[in-house]
C-alpha cells in the first residue's frame, strides 16, 4: 500500500516536471527574448542569429516534456525513472549559451 502511494506520488511529480519543461519550451517558442532573459541570457528585441538557438531550445524542451508523458502512458514508472536519471546525468544543470547569444 505504501509503495503504491510512493509510486503514484513519484509519477505525479514527474508529470509536474514534464509540464514545467513543456511550459519553458513553449515560452521559448512564443516569446524568445523574454524567455531568454528569464533563462539568464540577455537578448535584444532584434534576435538575429540567436533565433535559431532559441527555437531549437524551445522545441527540445517541449519534446522532452512530452516524452515524460509518453513514458508515463506507455512504458511505466520504471522506464520513466531510468530515463529521468539518464537525462539528469547527460544534461548539465545549466546549458551554456553559444557565443553569438552571449555577445547580444
């Protein structure tokens, strides 16, 4: 009984994390300068070269969040847990912005 509650709580937290990642990705797609500023990278209204980076980040984050829900629905909580562990190991806690974004 307790293990079932813990498993359901873990899946719910993973779902909230997935929603948060999707929200970040959608923000980068809809309002790139504001999202970049919130991320800690100053971008002027004229995005220029940084637009491709910000769009790619938005798509990457949105898809990553959707994968969480895909794994919850299809693969189950164990595969979800392993996937989240691997993503935490492989993805740095703060992605470094490319040089052209830092110059903006």
